[in-house]
C-alpha cells in the first residue's frame, strides 16, 4: 500500500490536474473561424489534399510533455474525432475565410484544383516541463504546389510554422483554447507567407 499510494497520486496529478474532479471523459475539437465574406484574391481552386500527423501525437488522447524525453497521455481528455481530421476541418475553414488562396473546394468536390496544400502536423502537446508556465505547443509543415491537368507542378510554398500559447489554467479546456490560439497565429503566418511567395514569383 505504501508503494501504491504514491503511484496513484502521481497519476492523479498528471491526469486529474488537467481533467477535473469528476473523472469523466472530455472531448474537444478545434474551433472553426467565422464564415466571413472574404474577398477572393485570385482564381485558384484550392484543395487541402493531405493532413498527416506525427505518430507521436496521432492519438485522440491529449498528450502532455512532462520532461525532455517524457510524455503522458490523458485517458480523460481528448479529441472528438482523430486530430488530423479536426485539424483539416479547421485549416480548410481558415483558408476559406481568409480568401488569400482562392476558392477552397470541399474534399468530395469533382472540381479539379489548380493549387494543392499538403499539411503535416509535427508537434501537438501540452508542455508541462515548467510547472508555473505550461503552454500549448503546435507546429505545422505546409507545402503548397500548383497542379495542371492533375499533374503536380511547381512548389509555391514550403513553410514550417510553430507557436506556443500559455495556458490560462491547468485544464483540458485551457489547453484546447491554447491550441486554438496557436492555430490562429499559425494560419495568419501561413497566409502572409503565401502572399509573399506568390507576389515575388511574378
């Protein structure tokens, strides 16, 4: 019993401190931007072709980094759907709302895109290594390339964007809010990088 009690306490700290006292499963998703009537700046038909995620973070359970080489997964907090699907929906909505890339076609569309974006998520965790300054960490690798008659062409943009947002509290909801803030900052950086890349190309 003396050995078991500390182990249970550690588990409660790592999981319960970001789960809540009732020990019920909490499910989350990325927030979608408001559907604004953005001005479409070009005539591209854009498809978000692929969203992949590092095997380290592809679990629907939230992942917490507790030391340099140590991670924990929360059995009581996670994504409502697989994180790559949640991220794809949020990125697609953000690209549509910005109007920067062109008209974003839905995944089921029969329209042939002229621009394709491949997205790879490389970091997605709550960083608890500094107990007084926990942050939500998000890093995404974007590749945009032209498509002509279904054949991939020139790479327009190859960009890695990363951001960290401090948690307002040690809760899953606060971590999800931090990831939402990270994604907004990353998408703004992605928009700006695309505008710069396409303006210098002409």
